[in-house]
């Protein structure tokens, strides 16, 4: 079974709360036997360039077997990690449909059927963040992420307000967004040592792992590395230098589900924690991540998702979200069906 068609769609959907709409490029790959698979990528493309992008990539993919996924990761035309992740996702969906099996079975089996989520709190005042954290905890979300503002005093106040508001009902992560100098990060860690953080993600604007490892030796706050992880080799390097007890793997940064599985395997061998992070999704990538987590035992912690923030999605049936967890889709491929009418309704032209 070979690839014979490819389409890109730029789609944007509003959030249920203030903030920029969630925008993504949807990727449709079709086979010569009439099957199609869908992927999703966070790529900063504009609508007017999609046709040229398709015309450039289709000749590279056309005629290739849909099963040659490892070869896909060697193609120069797919060197952009986010694009590679989206095309791989569409092909995995296509392979699953051709085999009549869900993604998790292609990856080794369904280890878990409910996927616990970590949710990110939007930028706001400490008081508003505390209120939002309570509301999310009431909905069952047991892991919450606060993004750094770049102002250490404000960030400490926000973390304390949220921690007091939660009263131990949820784990708390702090994403430094790679904003701080080593000196500021060290002082901030001293303020946060007794705040009970699950981990402090990407505290430094420097991406060199040895710099993060130096900070890790100066604090008791558990650190996590995300933005420096672009493949399994980076996970191994983080383990070797002792940069952090956790790595955050973003499908768009490492290039897809197959590389993410390799990152998870290295983390498991090195006995450090691994979680999924990443950009907000319109539903397709959320389903793909659920299949990956379901088949990967080491991804046992809460994995980041913004699915609950969507006013709508591009799926024929929404994913089931209960008590802060998403139910594993059971259909073939990614387990979900894309609603073409919704794609057209929300398409950016």
C-alpha cells in the first residue's frame, strides 16, 4: 500500500478562556487503496503557502509504502521536526486503519485505558491563578503547570497562592520557560525549596545540559529538562551529566511518536522520569498522544494537554474527558474520525 496524495489545512479554534486561539496544520495522507490518515503539527505556516508546501512534499512521499516509518525520519524534506511528527502521525493513523487496529496495539498493546492529564494555568494574577487551580482540581486534574512570567517575585507569589489554594489536591509543576539566568534561577530555587514542586521545568535560558546540571547540584528542587530534548541522544546526555531527574518530551520537538518512544526507553533505562509536553492540540494530536501513553508503561505520570480548553475540536466525536483523564480512543489508527465539515468551518484561508 503506497502514498498517493497529501493535503495541508491550517485550522484555528477559540479557547474557552482568554488567550490566543489554538492553531495547527492538519495533514491528510491518502493511500492508493482509498484509505486516509490524519496528523497534526504546530508549524508557523501561513494559509497562502500551504499549496506550495504540498507541491514540494508530495513528490517525495508519493509511491512510498505507508509502512516505511523509520525511513520517513531520514528524509531531508522532513528535517523540520514538527512537520515530520505530523506526517508520521498521519501515516500511523493510515497504517492502523489498513490493519484494522488502534495505535496502542501497533506500539505494543494497551497498558492503560485512561490517560491522566496535566493542565497549564494561563498567565494571570496570583489570586486568579489560585481560583483557576481550585476549579481545575474540582474537575479532577491532579497535576497543574504554572508558566513563568519572568518576574521571580511574582512567580513565587503565584506558586504559593496556588499551592495554598490546592491544599494538596494536585501536584504542582513550574515551567521556567527558559527565562532565567543561572544566578536568578539559583535564588528562585532557594525560594521554592519548601513549596513542594513536582519539578521545575527548564529554569535556564541556556540550553547546555551541563549548565542545568550545575544548577541541579546547587538546589534540592527537582528539575526537568524539556527544550533541550530533541532526541534520544539528548536524554542520554541529560542522564550522564545529572541535569535533572525528569525529561519532558515534546512530539513536535523530537519528531514524532517513534522518536518519543526511543526517548522514553532511554529515560527508563537511566531510571529517570519522563512525561509528555507539547503544544495545544485540536484533537488529533491529543488522540495520538493518548495512544502513545497507553502503550508505554514508563509514561505513568500526568502528561500535558490543553484539550479541555477547546471550544470545539475537529473530531466527529469528542474525546471522553472524565475526572482529569482522557479515555483511550478505541477505533483503528488514532482511534478518532476527523469531521471534514469542522475542518472547513475552522479553516484559515
